[in-house]
C-alpha cells in the first residue's frame, strides 16, 4: 500500500465541483473526482484492482494517455 500511496501522491488528482441543482433538498450537488493519468494502461488496471473501483478510459484530447477515474459519492464511499 505504501507504493500506491506514493504513486497517488505523485500522479493522482482530487477535485470537487459544487453545482446548483434546484430539485435537491439543499439545492447543491457535490461531485468529487479522483483520477490518475498514465501512459501505461496496465499500471492503472493494477491500481483499479487494488482499489476495487473506478473506470479506465482514454484521456480526452491525449491519444497516448489513459485515465483512471473514481467519481461519485457512492463509489468513493464504497471503499
């Protein structure tokens, strides 16, 4: 797990967007996202297997890069 923590520290990204949504009780939706971008898909597959969540897809606008994305409160809380 130390390797994974170091890898995430160097290569990972955490972000949160806050959006107004009038149909919700508090009128605000919070969308957290964790992502890691890499050239080698195999690295991301290993991390995905360790975390037990997320999806891997080509990075938009970057033909040679892959991104592992874990988003949504349910997916982040499940692990």
